[in-house]
């Protein structure tokens, strides 16, 4: 429910760009620099349209060309090693990509970006659908599939990982397991 509450707040307060993080998000090294580059790239490629008019539903179905002309969510985190099918698995020299993900919009909800328009579109879908409240990632998948105005993008390589699934990142000592008797 916290995610739904946030969507309502982002839409109501017309927050231009919101980074939604859960308490277990672990960031990659140089997160800030990579994050800012990703935002600039998304703005330059017209994926993120901050402080502009929101995309409204059309009567006809959306063509493949129009998939990017949507109210965007960018998923910057991952869990259980979900990557876009377009992403090269060798993370050491793979160029970063933003790939569209309409049918499986969420790969975890511990790190993602919303605009006020995408938050409002999520709220609108909640009002249009009769559904049980699902876990936030499953709910996003359900709502994005049904929405004519929402489009999800996955950032690969991801900029954050779900903390309860991280075993070790580059042998950082902070991630060692400690047990007490």
C-alpha cells in the first residue's frame, strides 16, 4: 500500500520526477553520476517529459511506434537477476540501455522513477479496474498492461539491487554475514 500512497502523493503534488526507493535498495558504485547520465539520456530521447502535458488515452490502440510516446516509468533496480532480453549479459563492457517493457513493466519495486503524469496514470488505472491489491510489482505489471498511456523502461545495467538478494558486490566487507549466539 505504501507504493499506492506514493503514487497518489506524486500525482496530487504534481512532483515532476520522483525516485521511489524501498529501504533495502543497494546502489552501484558511482550511482549519482550514472543516475544523472541516465536521466539526461531519457530526457534527450523524449522518454522522460518532465513538466509537460501528460499523454492522454487515444481511442485506437497504440502502435509500436507510439510505445515510447507514453507516460514513463523507469525501473532502475533489479532483483533475482532480471534483465532486458536486449541487454548483453556480460556486465563488464555492456553499454547501458533503456528498453521498453509494456507487458512486464516491473522487475521489482525497490528502485524506480515516476513523473507526475505516470503516477496520475497509475492512479487512473486503479480507479478504472476492479482488482485486489496485489504486491506492488505485480500490481504495476497488471496496471501497465491495461493502460493505454503507461510505458515502462528498464535500465540495464541496473543502478540498484534489492538488498535482501545481494550476496556480495565486489567483495565489500559490509556485506559479510554476521551471526550472533
